[in-house]
C-alpha cells in the first residue's frame, strides 16, 4: 500500500517495520498498519466503507489523480461522481485494498 500512495500522491516513506509503514504527506504523517482484514484474497478487493474515518487527500487535479489511481491498481466506482462542497471539488475513490478515500481539489 505504501508504494501505491507513494506513486499516486508523491508521499515519501519515513519509516517502515513489521506490518506498518509511515509516510509523509502534505498534511503530515500517515501510518498504514496491516490488519487481518487487509490481507484480501479477491481481486478487486471488496469496498470497505463502513469505517469511522475516511482519509482525505488534497490533489492539484482530480481528473489527473483518478487516472493515476486507476492505472496503479485503485478503482473509480462509476456510481461515485465528483461533487462540490465548501468551494472544493470532492471525489471518492478506492485504493487497492478496498479502502475508500476522498480526493479534494481546492478551487476550480
């Protein structure tokens, strides 16, 4: 997963160990921890949206980001459309493990 986020968003790995990886993003430190349900055996991984927290990633261009995500093993669900809220464009996408994350583009 760290490689996916590194290649999609340019985040850098700051430390990694047994079943975890810390990454530096524009917003700060993000740590990915492998859990038992993260070891998915189906392809594509089932969508995992029943969580209390959704990772939100600021991007320069949502169209470019969604193309990059799809090319690197993530998914864009056709039912998920971009929308505008608080003057920003938002779009939910799915990473290779099935986690839903939200892209945010500030401005038009």
